């Protein structure tokens, strides 16, 4: 059954207006989107949760109806945005995907009102596991008005080693066939934000030991088709955690065909 979404706003600490989309009934749950993503990309997940939760999907700063990222952007600003939404909604639960997972962990560190956290392949760099060497070429291509080349820099930079040997002309052809229309326009608009966000990931490389301060219970989720191994390191640091693997899903499980499976795991975890 489709649920009508309500567009709401909250003012963050630096006076930035943050938009979030609300659907469903039940305990409040905040969803934090990842890089190159909008709140709308998590609509299927929110719909699947709406029968048990009041779901608040944040439109992160620099996106949609939310205010600009700001000249002094940092993950601290994202945490302030989450804190503002949490204070208004009273949400005890939070879910973050990819870069949104990193935000979720950082937000929970300073907010004991968030009693349970769930993340899906969080963007946490451990021993440089999320590289940043692609950033210079990426920035140069953005400055030159070549978003497709910038996106390819990003894909090759974060992909497996085998990806680095694929000719760029071949990747251009593939990207033009696979990513097009509104999806491509969305990505182009978010490419500058993507760079700032990954610079924050790199800055926080190996800062994960700080998460031993987190009192909230944590669910660490991952797809079985990706190389993500951060969950094992994180589970050794977090005071309370459990792991859930989805063998058939990849990194984009929460926003693609895996939304229903991820939602069921979140229900089982948050409501027990």
C-alpha cells in the first residue's frame, strides 16, 4: 500500500534549512542517504518500513529543497543536521547507507537519544581502504566542464584494481548506455558534493576506534557481492553490535532490488 509523504523542514545549527520526507506510523526512524543519492532514492525502502515506523528520510544539505553545503562543509555539519531532525522527531532509531553510514556513526557518538543504529556498508575508511588519489583528476575534469570524465575518475578510483586497466573510452560508452536520463542529471548535480564528502572520508581514515564510545546498539549490514570488510573491524570496536549479510545484494541493495530484504532486517532489529 502506497503511503503519502509529507515534506518537512528543520533549521540546523548553522541556520541551514534541512528538508526531510516523512511517511508511515510507529516509532520514528531516520534514514541518511549516501553519496550521489537523494532521499527519493530510498523511497522503496521507506515504503517497506512505513507499516511499522514513522520514517524520516533526510534530504542532505546540498540537495533538493535543503540548503547549500556551505563553504565550511564538514561531516560535523551533517551531524548537526541529523541532530536537528532527531530533536524535532524524537527518533530513537537511525539507518545510514554508504557515506550516510559514516554520518550515522558520527552522529550517534554525540547523541545518546539515538538508541539503535543500523548501517549498510558504511563509508568508513580503514587503512586507506577508501582511496582518494582520484580526487585531483576528478576536480580538474569538473573544472573543465567534463562531468562524465570526472565520474569515470571516481568509478575507476574506487573500483577493483581490474577496473583501472579498462580503457576510458570503453567506460564512457558503458556509462552512456547504463546511466542516462534523470539518473545522470542527478549524478552530475551531485558530483561536486561527492568530492567534498569523500575528502571527509579520507580525513577520517582510521578514526574508527572512536566508536568504542558509542552506547547505542549497532547492526552492521553488507551485501555478499562486495569487498566490504569494515564490518569485522567495527564489530571488534563497538560495545554492542551484530552483523547481517545479504548474499545476493551488492553495495546498492538499499536503493535497488534489495530494499524489501533490507527493510525486513531493519524491522526485526529495531523492534526486538
